[in-house]
């Protein structure tokens, strides 16, 4: 029995390749993503040096993932809004972009809170 078209190994490899390219572009194009990358490396390094527990690693990895996901979605929303309005100012687009940026802020604050609980207490 032949695998379905979407389940072929080549299709799965291509999917991961596209996702990797997307993350590369995110870090290359977005200054905040560069800061997230630096923070990710710093937090992982601190976690290794402090020999944090498995549960603490779970919390840290959740926090890191939360920030990266919201930053990626925020970037997508911004780019789609810019395409939609031809990079012209639009009141509703500004609100949409501000809300998406607010989501990144919330995820960053939550992640900082998790970091404080893990590394300070």
C-alpha cells in the first residue's frame, strides 16, 4: 500500500525545510526575534549551569516556546496587514497590529515571571 500524497517522506522533509526557512527569516528580518534568540541562549545556558530540575526545564521550555510562537504570529499578522493596506496607514490595521504586539508583550511578561520563579525562588 502506497502512502497518501501528503504523508510521503519527501513531503514531510520539505515541510520541515519550509518551517526552518521561516524561522530563519523571522530571526533575520525581525529585531525583536534577534533579542528572543539571545534571551533563549542565555536562559538555556543559565538552566544548564544551575542544573535545574525536569519540571523547571518544562516551565522554561514552555516560556521560550510561548514567546517564539507569539513573535512569529505577530510578525505574520504585521506582514499580512501591510500587504492588505499596501503599507499605508489605516486606523483598523494599527489596532490589529497593536493587539498582536500586545500578545507578544503578554507572553514576554509571563515568561519573565516563569524565569523569576525558576531561577530566583
